C-alpha cells in the first residue's frame, strides 16, 4: 500500500484536474471591486459582483457594499496612498465558504481609488482561521500549519530556525488550547470542522484539495 499510495494519489489529482477543465463553470475565481475614496463602487468584474452578492446580507438593502469590503478598504484608507502595504481580511461568506480580501491603492482617471481583490481562501488559510478562533499566537498558528502539512518536529525546527524543544513547547501550548492530546487529534479537529460537514453535504473536492 505504501508503494501504491503515491501513484493512486497522483491519479486522483489528475482526474480532478480533468474534471475541472471539462466544467464550464469556475466558481470562486478572483474578483475585483474598485471603490472611490468615499466607499462607493466605481466598477467591478463579474466575479467581483458574484463575491459581493455572496458576502452581502440581502435582508439589508441599505448596505450596497458588503461590510467586509468596507472594512478592508477602510484599513487601507488609513494608510498613505504611496504606502506599498496591502491589508487583507479572511472572512466566511453566507454560502459557508472562506474568502480572502486584499486592498491596494490604484489610480482611476487620475483620481486615487481602492482596488479590492476577493478570492477563495486556500486550505492553509482556512486552517489558520480555525486556529485563530482557539486563541493561538501567530507562532503557534504557523507551527499548526506545518503540522497539518505533515512535517516532523525536526523539519518544523529547520523551517522556522528554532530548536526542537521550542517546537515541542509550542505544540504543548497548542494541544492545551485546542483540547487535543496529539498531532493526529489536532489535524482531525481541522478535518472535522471543515471537511467532514462538506463531505456529508455532498460537496465536490476541487483540484487544490479543498472544496469547489
């Protein structure tokens, strides 16, 4: 089974890629929304409109721009227009998907404007959000992400340029905060919260390993 597993995994991935190419719909494509400095929408791509529709609470028609888009734009608005920083925000949409919003300054007809890019969050970002909810520190979330990728204690130490003892200390803290007793239980917590509900609902896995 150990010898066959890599070949089976590669075959499954190729099959998913072919299936995705055959599909005329590419739901979750990055979208662009351009805002004026007063927060009004100047223009947006079709994908941007789709994302805003998924973010917007349709019960409140008084909010033409989703609060999440306003928030990341306001974060950028507090910075100078020549600042290279691009604030980002991870949110869960009304459809249950995780999305990442990025904001950056741009010029439209000679005026300063704010470009907000909305895209689907990758699995590592989703795991990071789950761990943030448990109150993990930034370093503990990084270690958790590496554990989720299957790295050993020594590999994590090498990756982060810290000692194996420090890695173990971080893991002990992570286990305590998340209420688990092992790496397997930690990964299972992420699996249980993000994968199993979608599997039971019949959602299709996309080529990136998460759900379409």
